[in-house]
C-alpha cells in the first residue's frame, strides 16, 4: 500500500519516524576498553591453531556456513564464529530483504536523519538474518574519476559530506548490534587493474598504485575514514590496490602508523577478498584478518592459515602480533554483545547465496535443501521510498513543468521504465568482455558485490501508470531507446502534454565506465523526444556524474537526477514528479559540461605492458577534484555544481552570516593532553566556533532548503595546495511558506585545520579564515571571517 505513505504534501514536514522491527531492546554496546579486555581474556584461553583461525577466514568444519566470509566457530568456548556479508546497500544475494538506496543517493539527500535511519534499517536486516558483519559502508572510491565503477557505493568526492554519511551509516548499523567494515582503505579510485594480473610468460603485473601525498591523504581520502572510526566502525577493509607502491593490506604506514596509531582504531583490518599476497609482510604491516582465507575451491590462495602458523612457529611473526590480531578480531564481537543474543543464521541464506552465485544446477547449490527465506523487510520500504525521493535532484525546471498537476496525457518513454526483462537478480557478467548490466528495465542499483537481488521492485512504469490512471489520465508507451532515437513516433497520437523520458547509466564493481554518457542511445533519444514534445522531462538513473549535452535543449523543461534509489524507484520518482514530496536532493558531486573537466582520467595501459610496476598513478592534482578543481581553474564552469539542486519553492538566505568562537583562542595545535580516542586526537573534535545564518522560504510551497557553509583557509599562511574553499557544514531545514529558521553549524577544530606534513599534525593557520554560506558551491550568499592571531 504505497498511497498510505506520503498521503499529502504536508508529509514533507512530518518526517516518518523509524520504527524498529526488533522487539527486544538491545543491550548497549560495551566501551572499546571493556570489549578489548573481554577479547584479551578470550584469546588467552585459545590454542595456537584457534588464534590462527581467528586471523583466517574459512568455511569451518560442518555444518558448513556459506557466508561471503566466514570465521569458524570455537565450540568449546561457545563462540559461534562470524558470518560476513556484502554489502553496503543490503544483504546481498539473499531473499526476503530490502534493496536500499545506494551511497550516492544517500549523500544526495544531505539529510543526517535519513542517513542514520537507513543505517538502522540495514543493521536490522543483517541482524535478523543472523549476519554479524556488514561489509560496508564504502567511502573508497570517493570519485576522483567520475568513471570509477564503484563510486555509487560511496558518498561522493567531498570528504566532509562523505564523513557525515559514514558516521551516520556506521552508528546506525552498529546500533542494531551489527559490525561494519568501512572500506576500501585507501586510494582505491579505479577498478581497472585494481588487482594484479599474470602475463602468459608468468610475469606478475602488479595492481594499480595510488601515490598520494600526505596532506591530500589526510584532508581528502582519509577524512571520512576518521569519521567512521569515531562513529565506532568495527573493522576497516584494506583495498585491493597499492598505495605508494605497496599493497594497501601490506602497507604499515597506512595500517599501523595512520589507522591504528594516529586514528587509534581498536578494531580489526580485514583484507578485501583475495587482497593478501604473502604472509609475514602482510601480518607484520597490520593486516589482522585474511579473507576469504582457507576456502578450498575458491581459487584464491590462502597466505594466513597454515602459512601464518609456520611463520609464528619460526618466530617470523611474533606471538604478540598474533594475539593482537585475534584480540582485534574478537573486540567488536564483544563490544556489540554478539556473544549474548545474536540471532541464528537464516537457514535460507546459504542456498540463496549459492543459487544466486552459481545457479540451480551447481553441485554446491544442490547440496542444500531449498527453504523459504526469513522475510526481514519489515516496513523498510517506507524509508526506502522516502530516501529515494529525498536523494533525487531537480536540476532544471522551466515553464512550470514540475510539479505535475492536472496533466492527463503522458508519454512514458525510455528503457529505464519497466521491470528488468532479465529478472531481478544480481547481474553477473554473461561472458568475458561483455559489460555487466542490461538494456531493458529500471536501474535502481549498480552491479558487483554492492548489488542486490530484488524481493520486490516497484518500477517507474508501474508507479506512474497507477498514478495517471488514478487521476483519470492515459499513458502512451515507447520503451525501446533505439525506436525513440530514430524518431519512430507513428504510434504516438495525440502528442502528449508531457513526455517523461527515463534514461540510465550502469556502473559496476570490476570495471570502470567506458564514458560518462547515459547509455543505450540516450543522447539521441533526448533529442528526438524533444523534437516531438516541447514538454520533455528527463529522469536519469545512474551512478553519479552523467554528462547532459542536451541540458539546455529548449524543449527539455525539467531534469531529475534520481541516482540509484533502491527498490521503491517507481514510487520515489512519482512522489517527486507530482510534488507529494518536495525535491530537496542536492548534487554530492559536480556535473561537468565535458569529460575533460571531470577529473584525471582513469589510467589504462596497453595489454602488452611488461613492466610489473607500470600501473602507478601520482595524484598530482592533490585535493583539486570536483568543486575544488573548478575553484582552482578560473574560467572553467561546471554544468551543475556541487551542492546544487532546485526546489518547487524558493529560499532566501539572510545577508548576515554570524560566526563566533566558543573557545578563548584558536591554538595552533590540538591539545594532546586531552587524549586520543578512536578517530584521533580528542581535541580535533572540539567545537571551536558557532556559525549561524537565517533561511526563509520565500515561495508558496513548503519545502526543504539545504544551506551549506564553506571554509577558506588563508592561502598565505598555509602551504601550496590549499583549496579555495571546502565544505564544513550543511543542514536540511523544512520550512513552510514565509517561515524563517536559523541554520546553525558547530565547527570543530578539525574543520579549521590543514594537515601540516612537516609537523605531521593538524594545524589551524594564522590569519583570516573566511566563511561563506550559500545554496551550492557556486551560489554563495553571505560571508564573514574569523581572524586568528
Ligand atoms: C556455553 O553456553 C552454555 C549454554 O548457554 C552454557 O551452559 C555454558 O556454560 C557455556 N560455556 C562456556 C565455556 O561459556
Ligand atoms: C606516499 O608518498 C608521498 C610522496 O613521497 C608521501 O608524501 C606520503 O607521506 C606517502 N604516504 C604514505 C602513507 O606512505
Ligand atoms: C585449512 O583448514 C583445514 C582444517 O582446519 C586444515 O586442515 C588445512 O591445513 C588448512 N589449510 C590452510 C591452507 O590453511
Ligand atoms: C622465516 O624467515 C626466514 C628469514 O627471512 C626465512 O628464511 C624462513 O623461510 C621463514 N620461515 C617461515 C616459516 O616463514
Ligand atoms: C491546469 O491547471 C492550470 C492552472 O492550475 C490551468 O492554467 C491549465 O489550463 C490547466 N490545464 C488543463 C489541461 O486543465
Ligand atoms: C541508436 O539508434 C539509432 C536509430 O535507431 C540506430 O541506428 C543506432 O544503431 C543506435 N545506436 C546504438 C549505439 O544502439
Ligand atoms: C521544440 O518544440 C518545438 C514545437 O514542437 C519545435 O518546433 C522545435 O523544433 C523543438 N526544438 C527542438 C530543439 O527540438
Ligand atoms: C604494445 O603494443 C603497441 C600496439 O598495441 C605497440 O605500439 C607497442 O610497441 C607494444 N609495446 C611493447 C612493449 O611490446
Ligand atoms: C589541555 O587539556 C588538558 C586536559 O584536558 C587541560 O588540563 C589543559 O588546561 C589544556 N590546555 C590548554 C592550553 O587548553
Ligand atoms: C534570524 O531570525 C530570527 C527570527 O527567526 C531573528 O530573531 C534574528 O534576528 C535573525 N537573525 C539575523 C542575523 O537576521
């Protein structure tokens, strides 16, 4: 029953409240210290082989637990082992589960409440399925390359926005007693050559290396991981790729010096599946758990397991280090009370996983009885619908095209409308070199381990046709993009009042996008639709940046970037089109006019490359990606900038932006006597300034404004490479027509600091720190400054 969900326009003001489907209140998490103590005590009772078992994935002895990643139980100590599952958007390759909105959609909401509630609901589904560890959330890749195949799993290229989204996601998931594995650490910005390859002559060509300077690492790629750790992430997954020529999972600088020491991370580092390439180096560098580990038949070699045992026996890896590995692996388990009241695994999880992965005919799948899955979706569809609408960005709206009101004659055009004709599963590639994805059908999520199979899907065709029928109107369909592109419109009569054109772009783990265009002849389809229909509304479903060479076509009256919204894709877009929900999404990235403004290109080397370490990429642009790049490149303008999005109403911002310090003075360095906690020096998180500005709804409809505050550190007292400005605060304010509310931001010490590479610490520079607030990165309405020293 979707009509009950957002029955009226006022719904936007009375936000749905998340109702937990877990009826027994969960025990509060232990402190990290208490949990580590329990874990140390547990580990002290273990035999050497059992400790090895905690550092190495395995399928255990029967009963075989076929999770994406499994740790074997230790029955004599009542330890049930761990079940880990992909992924960031729901329980992957399972049945009776929800397909949640992807990370990029979440970021586009700019709404902390929705981010957190999604985390809670995700945690609930994993918990009820008996899965201890959710392999997510993701903030790597961030989107240095808009073509990156996995950008959509994360929260976009701005570290502040991504940091908030990581924090809300982690805190929501762990609040339901499920572990998180924040990933992929770090600099894993492209899929191409993310893993090593072997030439015919046996030469191993190493994986891509991201060579990132210390300042850029701290201020950009590491920033959201710090939020995740502060929010209590249980584990961090090290990436497939190399960082500064050393595999991420063997890089002691990033694992030991930065993650475990500087950020005081007390949980465990788990390797991405197959990202471990040797034993001693990886264990000594700080990798705590190898996945998938000791799994016969997986085709992935195991370097921990027996080899780690031998290395410990030879004293090449110390017992102390092994104890540390095992203790770290057990700490989050105790912290989240998974030893006490964790539900048993749904018996359907194994068979569903195996059938989805290998098909009904596979011997593994046939070894299991088919049992109906436990349905853990509860009322999550409501929240998915709400978030999908909130993450939809209205980019253009002329001639009063939207919201739809009394129109009755619609064209529904484009291959993004119907149910997918290939079924509604996780889509593995059907052949070598054939891109994943499918031509006909709604695209609510990308591919790879972050994908999902659908227990339910509400297509745009279904939702819109129902809506139009209920309004007494009619729809005319043309779904084949090539027919549209060719202008074969002879079946369309009369010319509809509104042409809704649904286009899409697929992206998946494992490959990068071939270009930034919408796929399946989309550009021609827009042009020919617009030639027919002077009221053409384009809806895009895609992984983030898509080029829109047709954006200024006079007959394209509205554009909605709807991202990957999850299973309520049809209801979410219907709510926005008819204004049941006000569009309040904002771009979490910039849309360039051309690909040449879309960041550094993906590195692609010829197939015959013989130099084993040829795949290496210096991140010479430093922090200058996305809006930082446009700010640093006068004369270059994006088509639609970071932070931009329209509403059906109008907002004004007061001329006076107020900033006041809430500390006596801004010391150059954080006060180390305040100690260190997961997330780093405590003082970095101290609020040092409060910033306020008034926002008024000056239009005629209720709606949500997204005021943003940007910080500009002085260029003359910071080293080269300081961005012109960086996002350091945002709010989402729901306002009635005529209503004014104050937006208020608390800026932390970290928000006003840069990473000083010589001093190796965060520093607040002397001089004038400018603050500006506005409705996007290019629409700044008010400013002020804080003078330091
Ligand atoms: C294991 O759990 C059982 C049942 O809850 C309990 O009786 C037993 O004492 C536990 N054993 C240990 C070693 O904790
Ligand atoms: C990577 O190399 C750069 C350039 O030498 C250096 O600034 C940075 O600190 C290194 N980062 C790590 C994590 O080793
Ligand atoms: C995998 O585990 C089994 C059972 O514990 C053990 O016999 C085998 O030696 C292990 N193999 C590796 C590579 O660790
Ligand atoms: C231990 O290290 C030594 C010296 O590098 C090496 O010769 C030996 O093979 C190693 N043994 C194991 C089991 O790792
Ligand atoms: C729809 O309503 C508007 C006013 O809200 C009116 O101007 C327009 O003529 C109506 N269109 C139709 C097709 O009824
Ligand atoms: C695009 O559509 C036109 C017209 O139907 C067709 O000729 C062309 O082959 C299509 N291009 C692609 C890439 O499908
Ligand atoms: C826009 O629509 C009008 C009226 O249908 C048509 O004459 C014109 O050619 C269209 N423009 C484009 C760019 O398709
Ligand atoms: C690799 O192939 C390209 C053509 O595809 C050729 O120009 C180049 O010389 C080859 N390089 C090597 C090292 O064989
Ligand atoms: C630093 O923090 C300590 C511990 O909270 C406090 O006693 C001390 O006064 C602080 N120093 C400064 C300069 O604020
Ligand atoms: C902001 O609005 C409030 C009323 O909502 C008003 O009292 C206050 O003076 C305004 N502040 C500024 C800076 O305009």
